[in-house]
C-alpha cells in the first residue's frame, strides 16, 4: 500500500546524482514534487537525495541502471510499492562514448574508423536504456491525470543543424555514436508521443544547451540550473502543452 497520496506528484530522473539531472531534481522539488534520484551508484544517489532534502525538497534515491532491463523493472516495482504512481519521467542518463572530453576532441567517433563496440555502448544507454525505463514505468505513468515524459537530447541530434556546413555545430568532428544516438532518441520521442497522446501522456525531447558539466570537462557556458530549466518546463506542461516536439529553452529545435 502506497504511503503517498495520489495527488502528490512524483518525478523520476535517471542518473540525477549530478549535473543537469541533479539541477532538475532540485528545481522540481522546489515546485513541491517528490523527486526520485535514479542512480547506478547507491551511495551517490543517496548523497544527491540528501542534498535536495537539505535544501528543503523531498527526494529519495532509487538504484537504477538504465542498461539493465531487470533492474529497471525492479525499480518500477519499488516505486509502485512506496509511491503508487509516477507523474514525471525524465530520461536524463546519457554517455558520449568518448569519456570526459570536449566535443571538438571526440575524433574517436569518426564514422569511417569508429569501433562498433563504442557505438553499441552509446546506443545501449542513450536509446535502448530510454526504452527499458519508459516501458518499465509506463504502468505507473498511466495512473495520474497529467503524466509527462522528457527525453534529454542534444542539438547534436538535429539533422537540420548538423547537416548545415555553415551551421553552429559545423566545427565539430563527425560522429557515428553520440550524435546519431540523439537523433534516434528524437525519433523515438515522436513514436512514444504518437502512441501515448490518446492517454494524455505528453512526451517531448529537450536540448539543455552547452552546459558546464564533467562530460565536457566543464567547457560549457551554461550552468546546470540553466540547462535544467527546459527539462522542468516540459515536465510541468499544462494539458494544452505540445507533445512529440524537440525544444530548447529558446523554443522549438529543428529536427
């Protein structure tokens, strides 16, 4: 039996122990949601949840490895037992496949020479992990009146932007792993949105922008809080909000 009332909004964010995910957790908690910090590392997840609570929010850690379907299902069972439902899912977990490097140094993903195991690993987290978690959580998301799913993407996943030889990302090296994984995530977002719109579940992709995080050796020009703002906005859309879209804080991002 859940100890939480059905009107209490519950949000799960994957790999929210730091960076953009952690900032989104803090912002949603300040809005009154109970935030579940998904993390593979139990200790780091508990530390992040404790920090959110110390700031006045309500947060709990959930052990969640998005690349492990059985673990995702187990996490859903735990959430059902304790909370009974889920209002928001933010699929934030993602890897570059090149470690903690700035994008301009990611030459190991050039299509003509990339290691296929690297591509598979990136897709395992950035695409297949989203499917695993979303499908595990959908029974819980179908229970509230206004559930929302936000998939954290990137401008690097925009075919319009990356195919422009004079565009803002023209200087980046070509990529067979990270950028295509985000393009696939965008396509997946549209398919989930098309399936779930009849259930009132709004599904959108978010581009946080170039955020100062460990993943780019802190070379980004936006703070984690700034990057998280579009995630929070999409997670709290009203009933008339969009679904099947791709958005940054400045508005729609071209596919």
